[in-house]
C-alpha cells in the first residue's frame, strides 16, 4: 500500500529528512548504540556526501534510509513520509559489486532482474536498459557476463542497474572504493552527470575526503561513537566541476582541509 505523507509537502519539505535518528543493535546487556542522534536533510537534486571514521555507523545509516533496518528512535522520511520499508523511489549501489551482480546472468539480464515487478512492456524494458547502459558507456557489453568485465566496468553495470530502475533518489555506499584512480574519476563524473541529466537526489558514503568535496553540494561529517553529526559543510565550488580544474582551486584545498581537520580532531 502506498505510504501517505504525514505532513503536507511544500517547497520547503526536504526530499530526505533525517531527524534525531538513533539506531541500537542488540538488547539487554548486549545493547550497542551505533547512531546516537543524527539530524540532516537532503534537498531534491542535491548531492550530499557522508564521511566519517571507519565503523562509525555510515552503512547502518544508509540501511535505515533504505528501509532495511528500522530506526530505534527519531525518524528518516522521504517527502515527509516516514521510511518504514524499502522506498519505491530509491535505488542502492554498494561497493561490493562482486556480490551484487549475478554472475550467471548477462549484463542486460542483471539490469532486467530488479525491473520484473514493474510489469513494463518489452519495448520500455529495452529502452530503459539501452539508455542506462549508454549512460555508463557500456552499450557494447550488454551480452557479456559480469566476470568477463573489469572491476570498474562491473561497478558501472551496478550503477546502470540502478539507473534502469529510474530512481528519484540514489544511495551509494563507497561505490568507487574498489576501482583504480582513473576509473574512480570517471565514475565520479558519471555521478555528477546522472544528477544533472536525471535531476536525481544522490547520497554517497565515502572514505575519500577529496571525493566528497569534489562531488558534493554539502558534506555531512560524522564523528565519535555512537555516530553524530560533527558538522555539515557547504561546498562552495563552481559547477560544472572538472577533475583537474576543480581540484586545483584554492577553495577546494580549503574545504578538504576543513573536512579533514574535523575528522582528525581529537575525540
Ligand atoms: N546487523 C548488525 N548487528 C549488530 N551490530 C552491527 C550490525 N551491523 C553493523 N553493526 C555494528 O555497527 C557498527 C557500525 O557499523 P557500520 O558498518 O554501520 O559502520 P561504517 O561507518 O559503515 O564502517 P566502515 O566505514 O568501516 O564501512 C560496527 O560496530 C558494527 O559492528
């Protein structure tokens, strides 16, 4: 059953609203609070990156947003609707493409698999797969199997699979961590292109501070355990961004230093 907004949607309603979110695993003597009190928003069409030390609870946060884990208190909402299960307008891309792609299916069949329940016509199915593969530069690889592709190509297949779903919100957990530097730059630019071509709202967890500053409109810096927001940094860099020109700007260096010093400051 479609979820109804609990509040009326106005221009000021953020696409994603995380308010005093807390997440605890276990119970009794084994209780483990991973997220304490997280509050931030993501507006429609924004790219927001989340950075923070290993184990602070970034993946846990994404799982709460994806409706895979219930929040212990507080709430996460889309357009004012509390998330209580996988939101239909959201797609996820994880770092571990080895485990997310089906090795016995061709690239095209990997893209089709999550679309089956949408009951699309064969023509629309084909159009969605063709345009998603073209967007990631893999139109030629549709009949290959994932294991015949390089790591960077497999990750592009995982992104194409999310694109073919036509999500309004794309959530990515360290999506470019396992690829070489050149492929990483290409995938970062692909992420920005997707945002402008499809007006998508994108939330990315990354360990790479330069990547966060390059991609984001805002960077949410998480710290301490349990996780809480140390600061939300507005990235004041011109768009469109370009790998060499943007990273050479004095403002880029200033913002990466700001994020780095937040993460490295003594607890
Ligand atoms: N299903 C679970 N049950 C119990 N504890 C869990 C579960 N999932 C994660 N944790 C614990 O929650 C804490 C945060 O894990 P999480 O994977 O969210 O951190 P992270 O910031 O994404 O880490 P990394 O940057 O290393 O990927 C860890 O201590 C982890 O052991």
